[in-house]
C-alpha cells in the first residue's frame, strides 16, 4: 500500500499498536479515522491529535454495521481498512473455566475482522489504491502453550489473508498482513513493561519504514518476528516451539511471540 494520500479506518486504535500507527500514518499525510469503544479516549484523541473518531465495538455486528456506515458517510474517500482490534486471554483447557474466554477471543479476533471486511469490501472495490490490512501474530506460526485460542485465531487470520489476496487479485484491492511480535502494550498483564517485548515506538517506526520501502509488500515483518514466522521454513520449528514454551513467560523467546 502507498504510505501517503490515503483515508484510513483503524478500528481498535485508541491505544497500543493501533494508536502508534494511526499517529505515524497521519503524520505521513493520511486522513486517519480511529475507532474504539472507549468514548473518553476517542474524545481525547480528537482534541489532542485531530484524529477523526467513531465509536465501534467490533464484537457486536450491529455496532460494526453502524460504525462503518458512519465512516463512509463522513469519509466516502475511504480506501484503507486496518483491522487492528484484538484481545488475548490465557486459557487452561485442562480446567472447566476456559470456554468463555475462548469464545470472546474468537468473536473479537476472527469474527470482528471478518465482519469489518464484509461491511467495507464493496466500497473498497470502488476506490483506487485500496487496501485491507489484517493483523495476525508470530503466534500464527508457532504456538504459545498458554494462549491456544489466540494462536488459533491468528493462524486463521493469516490464512484468511492469504485466501482473500487470491480472491481479490483482479479487483485492485491489496491485502497486506501485519505480523507483530511481542510489543510493549497492555495485551497481557505485565507485557506493557516487559524488558523483553519490543518497544512500541520502535515497532511502529519499523512498520512504517517497511511500508514506505516496499509499497508492494504482502506481509509486514519486523526483524523481531522472523524467529517465529520462519521456523518451519528454516527447518527448526520444533526448536522454536520448545524455546517459546520452555522459557519463563516473560523471557525473551516467549515475549517475541505475542
């Protein structure tokens, strides 16, 4: 995707990776619409940064429909969707208490992006230089033992991205997959201050630099995530999984994954 001159909708961008990218993309000359559930944060982002905002709960199909309609009414030139919203839950499937968390993860991480893309795909097909940016994870390629459903949803997003790219190849809509490693955000307790997770600003700067250097990129891979992304291709997948799951949850190998 081109790095400038776009109108970009980023649901799930009131904090963390989404907000960091929103601010950098706006600085590159894009109009950025930030979506989220926390109205107080939306008001603050509008006042402090001049970002356009919209309320959206990506776990609620009615909210997705209403928010996307509002965004298109206000910004008919919209040509990029970055489906950023996601959650992570620690689950133990040896107990009886995991199902509610697992269902919530599936709803947010998989159904949310599917519903967003479904709501906007017809419009995007009419726009020049259109792009859909999905957000998977290094854990789409190597599993972290304590987050089974998160791993599964991110693997599904990876394959969804690959397949949509095939289906949309003749439409002019690019499909770009962003594959984060562990980044210092509040995705899990303790991750925001982890010494081993990638600093947020460093991650966002590298992502924007990669997009700028290669507008034709289909995957955006910062250097830190390649340990997980290419384990199978390198032939050391078993070692990657062992390193990931044999380490303390806050160790470097585990933190690289999230």
